[in-house]
C-alpha cells in the first residue's frame, strides 16, 4: 500500500512538472512564419513592425491575436512549437520560456505577456519615434 501511494505521488509530481513546462514552452517543430494578413507587408511605413511569439493553445496569445485583428494591426506570428528558429529567438534573444512575447519595431520594445494598456503605450511610443 505504501509503495502504491509513493508511486502515485511520483507520477503526480511528474505530471505537474510536465504541465508547468508546457505552460512555458514546448518542443518545437519547423514551420514557416505566418502573418495575420498575407498580402500586407510586415509593417507599413507609419506602423512599427510587430512580431508575436506564441503557441496555438495559449489564452494570452489568443487574446493578443484577437486584439490585433480587431484593431487592424499587422503582425508576424511565430509559433514557437512549430518553428525551431522562433523557439531559439524566444529563449536566446528574448530570454523567455513563456509566451506571448511581443516585439515592437526593431527590438525597441519587448513585452512579455499581453496587457492591452501596456501594449498600446509601448506601440504608441515606438510609432511616435518613427
């Protein structure tokens, strides 16, 4: 009985660790970068470039994508589970193991997580500096 409880606790611990690691990132596969508006350029002359590092299942990533869509903000989506280069950039360049990470301009502003007010402030500052 004691062994069964210990085995069950060990399994639960492993599952918890797995769930926590999946919340931050997962093993990537290679896939092309996507844009939310294929015909549009990454940014127009008066709009800063936006790169979103995301996963398909992340609720904050979905919130950012929906916000961008509703506000006609062109962005490049880099799914870190499907693009090994995106995962490398996320972990090495931006020192993050969690998504979303939003890069505005040419690394002028790096946002970890998505909060509408924080994004609007950073986006406005980069846009104003252009």
